[in-house]
C-alpha cells in the first residue's frame, strides 16, 4: 500500500504543469543540457499518468495479497487499466484533421463523390495512388463509412484503429494460450502476468504515426489483423481452414502490399502440418493474386525504385525489426535488437518450435518476411520510421514468447525461476513503456497543436504558418474540395 501511495504522489507531481517545468529546467541546468522544455514536459505528463496507473495496479496487488480479490480478477482489472491508459491518450490527442497522406485520401474521396458512373467509380477504386497504404480494402472501408455516415471523421477513425490494435493483441494472446507443451509448463497466473507485460509493450506511443496517422493505422493494423486471422485459419483443424486462409490473405494483400506475405506464411504452416496440397494451393493463390495485383493496380513508377544491396537489406531488416528501440534515433540498438530477433527465429527453427506452437512461429515468420520485403523499396529512407514500430513491438513480444516457451520447458521443475523471469519481463515492459512515453509521446501533442493552428488559419483565410512533413503542399485545396463535396467536415 505504501508503494501505491508513493507512485500516486509522484504521478500527481509530474502532471502538474509548474512541477514539470521546474524538473526539466533543473535537469538542463544541472547537466548543462538544452532540452526542449515544452517537449519534455509532455513526456513527463505521460510518465505521471503512467505512475498513477501503476499505483492503481499496486492497490490491486495489495488486495490480491489480502485475499480480497482473486488472481483472475487482478489481471483482468490490471489489463483494463493499461487499456484505459492507452485510450486516454487516443481520446485526448486525436483530432479530426488529416496529416500527410490523409490529405490524398480526402482527394480520392472527393473525386469519388463527384463521380456518378459505376465505371468511373470502379476506375477510381482500382487506380494506383502515391500512397502505398491506400489499396482497395482501405478505399472500400472509407467509402462504406461515407455511405453510412455521410462523411469521415479522422478522430473516430483513430479510435477505431485503436480497437483494431486491441483485436490484434487479443489474437496474439490467444496464440500464446495455445501450446502443445506439457500442461504444467505454465501456471495460469504466470501466463497472465506475461500477457500484462505484453500489453505494456504493445500499447505505447513509440509508433505514434501508426496510432494517429489514420491511413497508416488502417493499413498496418488491418493488415496484421487479417494475416493473424489467416494464420489462425491455416493452423486450425477446420475443413474451411484453407478457404478462410485464402480469404483473409486476400484481404491482407489488398489492404497493404506486405499482406501478400500472408500467402507463403500460410503455405509454410500447411506444409508443417503435412497438408501439402493446401500448401501448394496457397502458393498458386499467391501467384494469381500477385498477377491481379499488378495488372489492376501497379505501384506508380516513382514508388517502384527497388534497391538490391544484400548487406543493406540485411541491416534494414534488422533495423526494421528493432525499430521500436530507436531511442535517441540511432541505429545501433534497433539493429542489435533486430539481429537478436533473427537469432531467436533461427534458434526456434532449429529446435522445431513450430511443433510446439505453430501460430506464434508463423506470426514471427510473417513479421520477419515483412521486414525483408519492405527493405528493397525503402532502403534509401531507412528503417527507423515510427510507423514500423508496431511490427517491431510485435516481433519483440513474439520472441519473448518463443524464449519463454522453450526455456520454460527446460526449467519446468523450478517454479522460482519462472516467477523471477515473469516479474523481470513485466518490470522491463513497464520500463520500456515509461521510456518510450517520455521520448516519443511528446510528438503527439506538439503535432496536435500545430494541426489545430493550421486548421484555424485555413478556416479564417490566414496565411498558413505551418508546413512541415505532416501538412503537404496543396493541403488547403484538399480541405476545400472535401468540404465542398461533403466527405469531411471540420468540427
């Protein structure tokens, strides 16, 4: 109980604007630094809210120790607190303003609204765009929302993306719950403790672009969701497994380009289960889909500049897999993390981990293949992009699951070892969430203010004072067209 009071007091201090300012100012003076005070104050605010959530979890643990609540109730309530914590910031910082490629989404929707012939609308649907994420499924999704609600609201889309991320977490956790290891390899509470740790890793804002950049979130979260559903179908024993895996692989492919990877991943999964005909069927489906993919909607020429530097691709893939660790925006830690992930996958393959948990193995294969297929197209831009963070966070979680399941079995008779490791992973996950919030979350409220200023200038006919990477050239024209056609309205 004392720990809870300490955490609550520290959290209350950090969310106080005056205290935040004095803390950052003291650090600057004491260490002779030049930290941006406003930026770091936002980071301290995030840390303060996190400490308050941790104080609540500490209270729940105290009630658990006293026998007032059960272990199951403790983990349900603690997980709910982490989810509420994440959505608190989504609700607070989401704005109904497009950023970057979202403006081109508005352009597409305005063109679609002005087109009244079926052939013209179909041509727009299949027409390639400069946005690699704007494939057919996102287009149909947004068109459907307009048909239902009359217009799109970027704030609502951000919230829906958050719910899709929760669904992704649920599927990953369900895969973790499946294991052909001995029944006593995991105590229920040990697994739930690890799931709580994974929530801290996945629900954070290192990948702030995916969280608050609408089309990026739709492309990434929905592609991962469809791929996980395809893997679940391929790994199950249902008669409809093959048909469902093809269906979900198609949806993943036409959501974002890396969704094509779902086909070979499911083919591997079928092959590992001895279903060679289904594996061949997935590869044939991949070939047919790719042909249709490129015939109906090839990438624009300026986006099709592939680079085949083998060493560069390897470094990019490693950086991609470790991009959630890009603290201070340097390559060393992400690349090292990525090579660890690759090493874990190789070790899992050698140990035939796929016989123990084929779902986790296939999902890790999907993330790794995504890293390698992305590399030739994005080699010049580098792997340290915020929107890659969700794949990296998933890779870290998957590697932890692989290691835990492999080494749990070896230490099955040592319950103290499992307790210590579970607690260590949870503490590291909390520390990671704390650090990523302090380092990366401030980008979100800073961007929010700039977007609000931009919209205010646009509405009042003032010169645009903020350009930057999130406001593209011609942004005002895109907003004017969207308002005129009714596909978007400013709040």
